[in-house]
């Protein structure tokens, strides 16, 4: 969306010696060969190691597969073996079913099958329970009591930093472990007494449910597709009813869920 800024960031990463830097793209901007090749070459010259081409049926709703195929072809010329296609199965599927234009998700399923989703790592988190919950079996809240999110929240090999500078482990959007500009304080350990939601989650998802009930949360009658669904639904309720929990940040995450 801001190619000049991207070039500057790649240049900075190269100068700082950050290893294995790559950029992920949905290819919406790949409207013609000339522009696509030119930008790939510029990124390579500034020190970019590789490119990751995102291919999935959700991007298909907005980006023509013809643009995706152009990106794959030209990135292969420029970055060689450092061109990654995620996921190649879906890219091959588009070719097999001769899908060349944007397509709503429901029509994609009609052309292919539900079984296709088993190859895509469709994680039952975030918006998925609200927008695609009909694809999953649902369970009462008690099904997930006793499960902990300790592993997810302690993860140190896959983290995100959002545009509000929140330090987020794994895929747990909306749960901030602190300000990413102060990594030392995060790495030294978090005061769980100061973050009751995180304290509950590293112990038992059922404790978060009980915390939610203290603020008027009631169980979803249709049930939940995963512990992550239960977690995010309780957190959404808390954000809408109190500003007591600073770890539930940014609040914008919760307003965009449904």
C-alpha cells in the first residue's frame, strides 16, 4: 500500500543485519508484468531475501488469480528458490478448476469441496467463529474448561507487534503482553496480578469464563467451536462492558470481530 515505505523498511532491515527477511503479499498490486517485475527487482536490490505469495480462497474474494499467477511467475524469475507460495495446494486448485476471476467464498466451496479447507490451516480463532462458525461442530463452554493457553501465551518463536506497538504472542490478537518498545520488561516476566485475563488463561480457560460472568457474560446458546472461540467471545464482552483490563488491547480489535 506504501511501496516507498516498504523499500525503506527492507533497506533498514538489511543494514541492521536482520536475517531471512521476506515480504508477504496478496498480489493485489500485480496488475501488469512491467510494474510487478520492477518492484520485485527494487526490493531485491535493497536487500530483500525472498517473497511469500499468499494464496487462499479468502484473498480470492478480492484478488484475481491472474494477478497471483503473475506474481508467482515473476517472483520466481527475480527471487528464484526464495519464492514461497502459501499455499501451493490452493494455487494448483485455482488452475485445475480454471478459476481466473474473483470469487465469493461460498462459490469457491461449490466449485471445490469442504474437504479443501482441511489443507488450509483454517484456525478457529478471531473472526472465523463468527463468520464461518457454520463450518464447525459446536460445543458447550464446559467442553473447554480445564484447558490452558499457557503454551500459546509463552510462545517466543512466533510473535506479532501490531500498529499500536502491542507485543502479541502467536495468533492471540487482542491480548497485549506489553509495549513492544520495552522488550526487557516483557522478557523479565509479567506481573499476572496486574493482568487478570492473562492470569486466567495461563491457568484455565474456565477461569476466564467465570471472570466474564462477573461482568454479566452469559454462555452462547449455539456453543463454541474451540477454546479460542470461547476466549475471544468472553474478551469481547469484557471490552464492551469495562476498561478494567489493560491487557485487552487494542480495543479496535474487538470492534472489528463480527
